[in-house]
């Protein structure tokens, strides 16, 4: 089974980590949970 | 301000899934971390479920500081952090047409909000508890920023301590301070942020400065298989080596990238921060990096500073404007420790030369010797940062 990474928080830091990890290792199973309605905005 | 908030969103959840293969669940809140069984409890519309992890990344961010002032939860009092906050302020202005805005706090957020509110034609007053605006800068540099604010028609009240609010039918009418009352039917709190770390704390993950999560340079917490990045974490100051808390998007994104690399097999350390920051008030650019003289002293470093006045380009250009550069260096080594810049268009981003010098542990002499770009529309033959470095060399 592929390694499972859970990210808490879908803002810049969490989504940067998720994107970078997935790009370098596509076999990773990554899921991010965000309590709000919006992920990774540039503000 | 941008006209359409949709322009600000970097990616949608669907894009993360289709382009990157990352599942994103919005409106899902993690309410508990079970570190012994490596799982988290997630609350969504369908109830609460457990999700197991091999590695967990905590990126819970920060929340605006809201003191427990009486009446602080009245209508018309806002914080500014998320897009939703911005939309709420815009909607309130459209509905109630406030005439007097009060911005509490003269840091980066406060200044930007004051300028934007003034731009909308609203009478705006800034209340700051300290004796100067921009408390992360030296008072003499902050004086230029105060002037720029006044130039925009923003009133600035220093050493003004908020104690409460006057409220009528649930809506704010004025801000009460130790000195009296300041009319304000719109109030924006710009008092900085604090890390949102209750979840981590409840899971027994060690916290540090300002209750931010303690992490190794590799961005792992002190609990196995748990990582932390962004505004929720404590970081190290590159110059002093001391723990510090800096909530900035630049830092958050860099930490995220490094944690992502380490999660996929790398072993890379985050070097820490300098507290580099920039903003603009009207046409006045304001920037800082590293240590001030006072901060160097507090860290036990014997330092010296120099302040020079220069111009953004050669004097025969119509749009030339003055700029002031301050540089701080260690006396014994001449090493650059920090700097501050205030001036017209083209001055602020020159802070990056100083930030690079601090990061690379360069001396004032080495900055003087840098081969920087020159042509009359951009600079005098000596860049203002190098003029400051030259002055410093002659002082040491």
C-alpha cells in the first residue's frame, strides 16, 4: 500500500507541502482537510 | 484592492485533484489527533470519521488577535485575515456606508487597511498603542511612514490604548480609549496574529514561543510522524539563532516546500528567517530585514548603525524621489545584521540586497564591493545601499 499523508489545513503552507511531496513521489496518497471553503489563496 | 476576489484564489480543490492528484476536502475540520494510533478525527457534513495517516502535516495557520474588550463582538468590528473577512468588510461598507473608520494597530495590516478605507472616501483614524507606527521599525524611520499616512489624509493617534466600544443597536459607533472617544462606525482590528495550535496542544505536541509548534529545522515536531509548517510553527532567527514567531506567507510557502521534499525522501533544513517585510503607504515604500540596533543589543551583539539619505535615480529625472537607508552591522566583524528602507518608488525592494547580505553573512566592505546594476533611470553610480555600507565602513 502507498504511504498515506494527511494534511490539516489547505492554505499556502499545507498545500505547498502536499504539492511538493506528490510531485516528487507520485505514489504518495495525499489528502488535505480544510475547515473553510477556500484552499491556497495568494493573499 | 482587486475588484474580483476570485482572482486571488491560486487553485480550486478540483484543480488539486485533477492536476496534482491530491484530494482536498473543504468544509472538513480535523477535531482531534490520535498520535498513538496515527489517525485524525474529521468532522464534515456527514458526521465525524477517523482517517489514518503514515505521516501527518499540521498546517493550521494563525488567527487574528482579538482582545477581550467589552463590545468587541459588535457589528461593524472586523479582523482581516481571510478572503471572507475582506468580503465581509466590503459588504458592510456597501450596506451601511460608514463615515468614520477606526483602524486599531499600525502594523502592516493596519496601514494597508487604513489606506484602502481612505481611498474609498471614508474618514480614517489609526489608533496605535506604541509611540510610533510600524513598531517593527526604528522610530526615526517610522516617522516617514507617519508623514505618508498624514499625506493620505489618515489621522494617526499614538500611545492610544483601546478600552472598549460605544455600541448602538448592536452596531459600533465609536472606540473608547484611555484618552476619550474616537468616532467610528467601522472598526478594523490590525493587531497581528497568533498561531492556531489548540489541536496540536491537545494532542500533546510541544509548543514554544507564543504557543507556536516547536519544529526541528527539518520541520518535524517532537512527536514521531507529525510535521508542522507555516503560521502555526515557531522558527529560528537566522542572525540570533533564537526561537521566533513570524507569520508571513513567504515563510509558510518555503517551509511547505521543504517539508514536502522531506516527506518524499529528502533531508533538507529550513534555514530560518530574517523578518524581511515590505509594504507601501501611498507612494512611500517601507521595508525592513534582520535586526535593528535595539534588537542586536537585546541579543547581546555589539552593533553600530548608519543612516543615509539618497535618491531613487539620477536627479534629472522628473520622478526621482528621496530614500533613506539604515544599515546595522556588528562592530567586531563588520558583518551586516539588518537594515531598513523608506522612500519613493523603486526604493523598497532594495531591501533584498541587504537581506541577501545578512543571509550570506557579508561584511559592510563586501557590500561596498558588490557589482550592482546601474543606469541613470534606476540608480546613481553608487546604489543607496552601497552608500550606506560605505558610511558604515568609515565608522567601524
